[in-house]
């Protein structure tokens, strides 16, 4: 089989990067040649099979037209040198650059849409480049429906692979509320901090732990001080063993305004954590959470609903145990091998 080239900006840690690492390692184990093409960095937060080639063609452009043109030149040079490779772009920007860089060349071109498509600023340019792809992989049916008809025709829904390294936990849970994700506006950690400030008034023995890095960390720390909860909120940074860190917590909370499918949410469910998640576009949470059965859904941006849900789980440990017990059943449905097969099936479409 031809070499698969995953195209992403960088690999500093995050849901998309985790998916790419899982798929790349799976294909490498199958003796399929794999390259990861990084176009805006050179970090590698996740372990990769030694046979996987990692190529960095540049740093973040900072908006520089000259840097972007150089990126295009290097990307085109790479595709010319790998004439028979398959381009699998796991980034809207990577798709745009690849579509331009590969003009006039014949490559199988797959796009994996990783977020809410309606949130992309330059949709006309993106859609023009997505039309060059043979297949557009979306994470939910709602994501497919948000595209023009021409792109919908070539779209398919494939969920994220799920390969948690921790077993589910069945003991008494610690009074910790945890969240995992980049510290940026999309994840709306301010909603979680507001909700926790109300929650902790009646549950003073609880703490909140935020795992992840991002441009809003200083602002969020200051907001915790403003809410007078900084003594019971900790910022844990990036962890390469985050599931081990959170597995004994009382609950996991996803407070995002929008998502594709949150990998960290799925992994939390797969290790039996009681999960509360915002029912955000494009339906990734509701695709897997059956409210009150294997998790709890709350409306986007609704502080009161989030406070109420957190209180329910804190006051009724048996409810959390039931939710976690059901959530664990996701483990066998989304194995990396099964999802890797579904991606490969698109090559023959």
C-alpha cells in the first residue's frame, strides 16, 4: 500500500494529535509506511512507532505571507518527492495548504474534519479545498449536514479511536472534579469555574483540577482568584499519563461551547468516570452520552444546569457508579483497529 502522510500543524498534545498517533502506530504495526508531516512546529507529545517518519517543514507563520509561501514550497517539494503517497489532512489549514501544494499532482486526498465546521472563519476557501478531496471524514452526522451538497456527497462519518491505557476504577471516589483540554476559549473553562464557585459553597471538601495548557491559563488563574476559589482550583498542565491522574476522581466535566468529538471525554467514560458534558454543536457529546444512563448532558453555557448536575453526582455516589458502569461499555466499540479499518475502507471508494 502507498505511504500514508498525515498532515497536521504540530503534535504538542491534544485530541487530534492523539488520534493521529493512534492511527499512525496502528498502520505502522501493519507494515504500512507512514509519515507525519508537521507544517507549523516540531513537537511530539505522544509516543510513535520507530518506523514512523516525522517531517517538520516549518514553524508557526505568525501571519507572515513569506513564511506561508515557504511552507507551500516545502510542502509541494515533499509531495513531488513522494509521488505515490496518500495525503490524509487532519486539519482544515493543512487541507488548504495541501490542496494548493499538490496542484497538478495525482494523490489520493482524504480530509478529516476535526471540529465544528460552522466555526471556521474562511469557509469559502476551506470548502473549495475540501472539494479537491476524494473523501471528507466527519465525526458526526450534524457535521456532514453543515457542508454544501457537493462535499456532503463525498462525506462519511467515522468516530475517533478509543484506546485508554487505564482500567476502570471501582473504589470509593475522591472528592475531585477534573477537566482535560486546551485552555482556550472554545473549552469555556470560565463556565466551569463559575459553576464550581457556586457548587463549592455547599461542597467545601471538593477541589477542581484542570489538565491542559493554553493561551488562557493566566486569565483563568486570575479569574479563579476573582471568584475566590483559587485555593481549591489547581492547574495541572499537560500530563502524558492523564488517565492515571484522573481515574479516581468523583466526576469529569466537559464545558465546551463546541466540539467535534472530545477524545478526553470518551476516554474518561471508558475508564468509568461519571461524566458531565455540554450538549454542544456538532453533536459529539450527544452521540455517545445517553443523558442519565451513561453520563449527564447540560445545555451549552448554562451555569445553573452545570451546578445542579455536579451537585447530583456529589450527593448521590450510587448515581455516579451507575453512569460510570454504563459508560465503560464504550471501550469495545471504538478500538483503534476497528477505526483504522474504516479509514482504510475509504481508499477503495
